[in-house]
C-alpha cells in the first residue's frame, strides 16, 4: 500500500479508529496492572510490618556485638601493655634491690674522706689557690706602709696596713677617720674577703648582703647564717649595717617585711641598738669572719690581735697551709664553727665595743729643731697597752 503523502510502500497502516481502540486497551491494561501493583504493595507492607520489630532488634544486637568486639580488642591491647609494664617494673625492682645491696656493702667498707682524693690532686688545687690569692693581694694592693724595725735594742714601731691605698684602722681608731674613708676601706675589705673565701672554698659564719640585692650594689649588711651554737655567733641572725653615715640609718629594710625569726636561745634578747653600736656589732662580725678564715688556714689569731684585719688577712695569704682544706673540696672542713675554734663571738664583741685605747699612729710632721733631744713615740704592745719610749 502506498502512502498518499510520501508515496512509500508500508506494510501496515492504522486508521484513527484503530488507534483509539488500541489506546483504550492500553489504558485498561495499565489500570488493571496498577490495581494489582497496589494490592501487592499493600500485601508486602502488611507482611513487613510484622517483622520490623525483629529486624530492629537484630540490628541493635549486631551493633552491640560490634561494640563488644571493639572493647575486647582494646582490652586485649591493654592487657598486653600491662604485661609489658609489669615486666619492666619487675626489672626495675630487681635493679633497685641490687643497687641497695651494693650500697649496703659499700657502706660497710671503711673509706676515710681524707684518702678519697689523691695527694697530688690536693697539692695541685692548693697551688692553684695560692696563685689566685697572690694575684688577689696584688690587685687590692694589701701592704704595710711606714713603721720601723727594732734598732739598737729599741723596740720598733708598727706600720699602717692599707688596702687599695686606704688605711684600715683598728676598731679604736675608727673615730679618727671620716665616714667616707671608713666606708670605702671596709667595702674594699669586704670584696677582698669575699673573693678570698670564694677562691679557697670557705663558708663564713656571718653572711654579707647588699641593699641593692646584687653583689657590690648598695650598702653592705651582715648577719649570722645557720650554724651550731659553738662560738655563740649563731643567735646574731639580725642584719647590722657594715657602713657609717652622718644621718641615722633606719632598721634593716629586709627585716620590716619579713616575719620575725624565733631566737635560738631562750635567754637571749637582742636590745635595740643605736646606729654606731650596730655598726660596731657589724664590725665585730667582720673581725670574727676573718679570724675564722685564718683558723681554716691553720693561722692562730688571738683575741688581742683580732682587730688587725689586714694583718690577719696577710697572714692567711702567707700561710703554708693555704688552700689545702676547704668546705667545697676534699679534704672537707667541718661546718662553721667547730668546737676546736676557741674564739667566742661574745668576747670579741665585748672587746670591740669596749672602746680600747687606740694605737697611736705616726704621721709626717715638720722637722723640729735639732736642739730637742727627746721625742715621745707611742706604740701599742700586743696586749693593747701603750708603750712610750724616750729617744
């Protein structure tokens, strides 16, 4: 059959009526299948509604099972870690027990502290310290100037000990010098003693602090450190000014904010002191430090010579036992102050504050007429008495 439009031969053509018939059939079939589908869906929904709870419970069980498996794996790792730590702890305990046994055995073996360091090492350290002390004396220029030796059976006169070209007088002569001179020479002496004790490794009974909270900054104050009751110095814990001033100095500023320290001796009560008395106490503490330093270097300083600070320091620097014993290296010294150190601080303080007769110093004077035959030259004996000679 030919198409009237394209003139092509086609096997089959549908007319409009046929198409409508076919479309109606398709619609009826679609409606039939849709009703069947809905029926099947409703049946399936009804069937699933009965097993939904069981499926939810099975899902919860599976989730819990996975969680239990994870916990079991973590527990297994933790058990292995605990086993490793138990093994390490067991080894450490065995090591500690072995070390304790070794330490106990070592304590049973007598080992004197004097024999732990070879003698050659001790001699080398002492030589090194002696060299440092010699350089220190040269830097501070500690010398004795003036004086004369005994001639023709006549006693000589003692010279003036200086440090940094400044005279350090004995306690009885301090009033003859201005405060600036005393402060300067005491500062030099404090620095000298500090370096000397540092080189020798000596701990002193009295500690020096500075108002500037740094070494050499501000004004020096001195007070006792912790120590034994031997020597009677440990109870003097309060700081005293190691300097003079024309104005009245207030009390130690560090003690104003600190709580009061209980006194070690019940029978001791430190009275309020005037600035001059407090300075004298501080000076006595410095003298005690120098005397103890001399004791550690096998130099004997009697009570009547404790006021000659620079002379005693010179004796320390010239000691044959210089640097052999200290508190820092072996052989060790006992903590300050041992019972073998016989100087008592209360006696030294009493001798310092008693205002002893000062030693007269020789000064340069104009030449007098040669017709004057006699001249009085005062000199202080070792016991503090004035001796007068006629020349």
